């Protein structure tokens, strides 16, 4: 009896195993491989401002132009670059779909996000703090010394204005009544005002600080606004610029966006590691004079910060501006979809 039960149990197990193998074999026959999704190369329309953002992109620009001039077929993106003097030239084209990717002031990215109801995505932080107070004299040794003074500056309605107003307020100076800010349309106008003697104090970013110092040997850096911001110890960092893209472009061409970010990061790394060669390219593209670029590059804080770190830094900076003036970020803090890859 026991022998019979053992034989029956063995037969049952064998039958189960056969059925299992048959089922597995059937699954192997019916499973179809998912075809790999490929994306055709696209021409990416990119804009950068004549300053650190364009300086960090210059190797990518050069490589793209070299490939185009050689006439060789490429398996990746091709690019059309636009260099602009101010963000006012870039914003309308981005919102109207004439550009795909653009380098803009950090707070303007949030403003555009709100204006387009989520139609703008931030890909990377590309420039940390580059703002300085310069003086043709020795009266300014601290933020408090700016009280009652006239400061020429450019960047009204964007990062420079909101950073300056915030730092003045945090140091007990009313930015509307305690100081006079003479806004110019371009940084070069501020340099011209210093050179003519019509102004002695200016807020300038690099590389325009270096440009001004080549014309005015006695011009000194009175305050580093990044250091002044850090001294407040508010848990945020002063940012200058970011790279943004149209949300629909990101959705339609994810591979192109990833390739751009990889190439851009490589360009930034090359520029920071090869100052002299990068300066020559910067001069060739008419961004700033090569000699000026070589001196200024170490102080331009050019970076390519993406993902969660980008989100942390940018959201912290925007929070500070929002608490100061909601309009500075477009009336509301952006949602998580504003931060690509975070």
C-alpha cells in the first residue's frame, strides 16, 4: 500500500512538472519583444545671454559649428544658437515657440512658468552668484554704506534687481527710499556711466566687472553679493541663471533634451578646465573680449547643476524672493513639474 502511494505521488509530481514546463513554454512563445523606441535627430533652437551663460556654452557652440562646416552627417542633435544682450529679447521668442531652450535669469524662469501655465521647464542651474558692487572710490565697505548712495545697475525685473532689493532690505536699507538705483537697459551702459564719471558706484556681474576694470584701473570690487547673501545664513543660495525649455519640446523630444544636457555639461566642464582656450572661443563669438574673458572666467561661477540638487537650490532661492515680493516669481511658487528630472 505504501509502495503504491509512493508511485502515485511520484506520478502526480511528474504530471505537475510537465504541465508547468508546458505553461512556461507557452509563455515564451506568446511574449513579444517590445521594439526599442528611437527618436529622429532634431535641430534644437537655443538662446543664451552675452555673459556667463553663453560663456559656459561656447564649446558646444564651437563643436556644433565645426560639425556643420564639415558637412558630415551627424547622428545627434544639430543646433541653432542665438546670442542676446538681454532676457527681453529671449522671453517672447520662447513663449511663442520660436526657441526650444534658453538661458534666462533664475527668477524669470518662474515668471515664464506662471505666465504659460506650466509651459516652461527648468533643465539646469547654469550660473551661481556673479553680482558685485564696484566703486570708483573707497566709501563703500559694507551694505550699510550704500545708504543714500546712487547705484547704476542693469537687470530691472530680474535676478539682479530682486537680489539687490533683498540684500538692501535685510541690511536695513529701504530699496525705494534709502538708496537711488539708476536702472540701465544693458550692463555695458553701466560700464559707460562709470567710465564717463557720471556714476561712481555700480552693480555689475562678471565678466562686466572685469570689462570695467580694464577701462578704469582704480575701480575696485567693494562687495561680493554672493558673500553678502551667504552671510545672512538663510538656507538658500544666490543664483543668477538657469537653462529652461518649452515643456512641449521636452515631452516631444526627450532624447534630444538628454543629449543637450550631456553636451552642455561637457561644455561647462571644458570651459572651467581650459580657461585660455575657452577665452579665445568666447572672444571669437563676440561674447566679450578674449583677454577680459580669461581674467573673468574664474569668477563667473559657471556650473551645470541638474536633478534634485538643482531643485533644492532653485526652490530655496525662489522662496526667498517670493517672501519678499510675490511678483518676483510670477505670483506663485512653481509646482514640481517645473523642475526637470527632480
